[in-house]
């Protein structure tokens, strides 16, 4: 994957992170947006999601390596460390609703995936 923007991320600023075609369905990728590690996911239906890459239970930056799935029709990712499941939509842990990872706005512009850290 190529770094498309080496400028620091600004709140409300869209940072290009990769080409849409670089993201494989049902897989995650770790990207840097400014100084933040963000886990970017493309689901089987082509939808995109962006979450903080830090697993709050293990303290490791591994969420992008998680197992993508669904729970009650909602897209999810399971931490590869201890298998806690998080909503890709809200970032809330399905197994422990008091814990969440941050979510970030994500979009595609002319085939380029962009993330905003607002």
C-alpha cells in the first residue's frame, strides 16, 4: 500500500489513505492518518468502515487484523487477540458495551479512500 498524504491530519480534513481496490473484501488494513493508527475495512457488500486500530483489551494495535463478520445483521470485527467483537458502525464492543473503539468518517473520492479524524 502506498502512503498518499504525508501531511499531518487535521480535524475535518479528509486524508487519502489508499486506493479502494487495494482493500480486499472482509479484510482490514492499518493506515496512518496524521499520528493516528486507523483500521480500515471493506465488507463483502463494498461498504467501508474506519475504526481506531488499538485493541482496548490487549493494548495492541491489531484491530486491522481482526476477523470481519456480522452480529444480528450488523457488520463487526473480532479482535485477533482475545476475540472481543466490535461493531464496525458504532465501535461499541458487543461483548462489553461499556468499551468502544473510536470510529472515523470514511469515503471514496475518484477511487481513493479518504478518512477524516474529526
